[in-house]
C-alpha cells in the first residue's frame, strides 16, 4: 500500500488532508455501538470527578474493543504515517472524539495538538477517523489550513474567518500536522457524532501512557509486528543491566528506531 503523492504534497503544504476510505463504511459504523458503550461506562465512572473535563472522550481505545485495537494496523494509515514520520513512529495517544447530541466537547476550543514548533520538522501527526458522516449540522471538525508553522496563537476571530469545515463520509480520515490549528464542531442534531482520534509521534518521544505495560498481553498477542511496534514495543528502555546486556533479538529498544 502506497500513499497518494498528491495527498502527501497537500498535507505538507496545507498541514491537513482528507484521505478517503481508510475504513469501509460498514467497518466504521460497526464500531459505533462499542464506542458508545465505552463512553457510557466512562461517564458513569468519572462524571463529577475533579479533572474530568473531557466528557465523551474515551482514552486508550485499544483496550476497549478488538475493533479499535486492529485500527492500529490499518495499512492506509501506515502508508501515510511512514512517509511523514518514518516507519518507526509510535502512538502518543488513542482516544475518541465524539460530539454529544445538541452539544460539543472539550475540543471545541481553538487549539493545536502539539506544543513544539520546529520549522520544517514534523514531530506529531493527528488522525481523525470518522465513524459517522461529518456534516454541517453534527459537529464536523474545523481546520485552519497552512497554520502548522505559526508560532503565534490563532485568535478565535481569525479562525472563524478562515477555517474550513471538513465534511467526511464514515470511514474517511483527516490526517494533519498536529501543529495545525483546529477545533471540534457543534452538534445541533439529536444523535451523537462519533470519531476515533490518534496522535502519532516519533519513536524517541514519550507516549502519553506506557502502552507496552498498559495493554494486556492477551491483546498484544492479537497484533502483528506493525501493531506492536506502533504501540511502542520496539522502543522500550531497559530497567536494569540484565535487560541491557542481552542478544540483539531480545533488546527492548530495537536498532534503527529513528
């Protein structure tokens, strides 16, 4: 599987691009019940707790359902990620981005998903994978094209004037430089609008969570080499010299990880 050169060029120039058909429509919509179940479980457990500001955002989706786990091996996503970050990139965070009926979520503020600006060098890539059609009415994501190298803060007024609303079909993805300014939309319908989001970083960077320890071994066993590498299994660090002085095939930090 190879990435579309025209889409890669657009991503480099604009900081954001739509990649159609990352999942089939049927695959995307089949994930909706599992995601809604995870949302309901988290609301029941955490609502009212200090610091729980991201209601309707489920963290660490790879442990909530096998369908979410196997998205980590999606060949279309990896075709693009490998071109942008190299084929050793890893998951920084894997969450949902669902808009509740008649409302929005914490992503409604104008923001970026990466604090670093290194001119000409991408450290993080964001993926928003639509499980529903994104429409003008149900909270489609809004992006400010060509804002990825800016060091100033984009005002809400400027964003309102110049941002683009990304209308997707279920199964399509927005892939973007995580420095691109964006925000979630406002859902004015009576139904939730569901999506998955993955923030991907370079292999030498720290993940939000220690996924090689967080993900149960019985789930890791369901993944192939690409999925395990993407979770960070090839870029772990030893905790002792006993783990350091081992043959190359047993090393926690594999060679040539970037």
